[in-house]
C-alpha cells in the first residue's frame, strides 16, 4: 500500500485542508464548496493475537490516530474517480459490472472491491470524485488496506454510514479483501478500523463476534511503534499459505475429533496427541495459534489486574512463537525487539500485524520513551543498515465522517 501514503500526512491529519484541496481541484467556489465531505478510517496496531482471527480465536487490536482520509464530492454518476494526494495519480472505475476477475492489481482494487462487496450486500452506492491522503507510514503493517476499505465504504455512501450494521460493514470489508483483492485475511483489521475507541484496545472473539473495550494503563505508559525500515513483504501467497497450513492441522485432528472445526477448538494436549500425524511445519503453525489464543485472554486479565510484568512476559512469548513456530518475524523485527527489551521501562515488545517486516509495538513507561528512542537509533542501524522510524500511537475512534 506504499503508493497511497502521503509521508508528511498533513492533509490526512487536517480534514479541512483536504476538503479545501479537493474543492480547489474541482474549481468549486462559494456555497458549492459545502458539498465536499471528508471521511476517515484509522489504521491499527495489534497488541497480541497474531493470525488467530481466521482461526476463530481471540485478538486484541487498537485503532490508532493515523489512517486514511478521503475528501469527496458525491455525484449521481455510477463512477468513482479518486486521486492520491501524495502523487497526483488518479484511478477510476465504473460501479456497474464490477468483477473480481477484472481487478487491476493496484491500490484502486481496494476501493472497487469495497464497492463490489457492498453491492453484494444490497447496500445503495453513490459515485464520487475524491482526493485521498494517508499518514500511515509506508509498509508498516498497520493495516492501511482495511483503513482504505472502510474509508471507501463511507465515501461510496456519499460520506455517510452505509446502510449496514457496523459489524456487517466490517465483514463486508473483509469480504472485499478476501474475494476481490485475493488476501484471505481474518476480520481483525476491519473490525479494529470500524470499532476503534479512544484510549482503549478491543478484545474480539472472532467466532462469536462478541467484543468489548479493554482499558489500557495510558496514564503512565504509552504505545510506541517502531518501524523497521524494512517494508512489510506480505505477499498474498505467504498469508494464504499460513491459513492453508492452519486448515491442514484442523483437518488432521478432525478425522478423529469431529467437533473440531478450527484451531480455536484445540487444546495443547489435543494438539500434542496428533503431533505424529502432522507435517512438522503444519504442527508448528498450529502450536503457535493454540498458545497465542490463550495468551490473548491472559493478557486481557493481566491488564485488568494491573499485572504489567505478566503483560511483558506474554509479549515476549508471543514474539518467540511468531519467530520460531509461525515464521512471520524477520531479522530486522527481531533486532528491534531485542534492543527494546533491554531498555529499562519497556514493559513489552513484539511485532505487530501479519509480520514479514513492518513494525513492532512496545508498551513503554512515559519516562522511558527517550531512552528507547536513543537505544534504537544507536544500535539498530549498526545491526541492520536500515533507518528506523519511532513514533507514539494513541488508541483512537473508528471510521466515520469528519466535520469540516
């Protein structure tokens, strides 16, 4: 998604400026400028629970105050024309006759895919001309795709909430990515972008879709994202391979345990009993998921109890599991975690998102932020030859229209 990123983020952070830029682009004057609307959708970090969503498990994401904004001028024509503020590139598509087989392989597929999935749900759509800006860092794995899908959903509804239940809308965005774009992601990213709350993470049961806010200790602590400078290399094939491996593990167990329909249903003991019947790589993938699900619930309990030592331990166990069992970490991400873990005041550090590059997320005492920054800037470039980007992320509200 790097092509949609406005690195400075000025327009994404300032809806009035984005609306003004579109009005100027359209040559609107006077009251005609009032027709311009702005919608936004946030990216997310995931505190713990990686690749558990498509295994019907538990996740603990938080929407963040960085995301994608679209200034739009609704039209009565069945057509979308959308320009990237960062590059001036414009892409277009017709709302009639959308078909996944005709996708372009570029960023506009996320918008067209959202239109296609909304049509599938029977939601009414409007065409629009728009200007898109983002302040999500390039290749960070902070879910710019889900943010684009949700922002597009509001734009395609003329700048309003589409005529769908919010959870149905999140599922519709997931459907767009699965069936139109071709990445078999779970629901976590779209859910977080839709349901985000200021100052809180979100516990989601991906089987029942029950969810609740989880208060974080943000008076004395904060969340710091560290971008490795190594873009997330998430090929659709790599993501889909992990999902297929998890499904293969379920298939082996279900031969003798017909009540098992997902790794959510598998205990560590049950998994161990089937070790000899499973390909070793498939077993390792399943082992990560089974224990990661438990770690999510343990982390929620630890946050509630104020037991941050346990939170840090769970972060470390999750990172080791993603590295050694699920194979989604990287030398760059490992280096960031190792450096951060040695800094006093860093409670926990782990990669966030689907892996294969991108960011780590760190729970840090506020008075340790500068020590963390100094350690990473001192050690990380020497170890990797890359320049990191270190920034605070604040849990934020979910997608919607922005007043301008």
